[in-house]
C-alpha cells in the first residue's frame, strides 16, 4: 500500500454553515467507501491557511488515489491536490541504497 496526502480547499458556496462542513465530510466518506473500498483513511486534520483539510490515506496505487481526488472534486465543489508520500525511515533506506559518488 502507498501513502498519499490529500489537501482540500472547499469552494465558498459549500461553506454556508458549520453544519455544512460536517455534511461535506459525511458525503465524502460515503462516496469514497463505496467507490474505493481498498482505500484506508489514516488521519484527517482541519487546517488554518489556504486549505481546509489535510487527509492522509493509504491505497493500492495511483489509480485509487486519482479516484479519491475525482470524487472530492466532482461532488463537493472542491479543489484538491494529492501527493505521494513515504515515511522518513523508508526514505532513509532509499538514500542509503544509492551508490556513493
């Protein structure tokens, strides 16, 4: 499984009330669970700054991550970015495997 970071910024018309944020989350989770059963949500954070949410999830690969992004964008009137990520320990293993120059 690969780790992905999802940054989401909702369009202003979605943010009509505090309850609308919770409704957006509920609908997003329902759609993702139905369409992407292999996706495992790890963490969700509310943010201060240009994005409203940061989510960390694991999926089999890029195709599943792209489905998540498409679902968020199409039903939620949101801008999203997905970044691939690896844990620091895994990254150190990668750089240690490189031949010295």
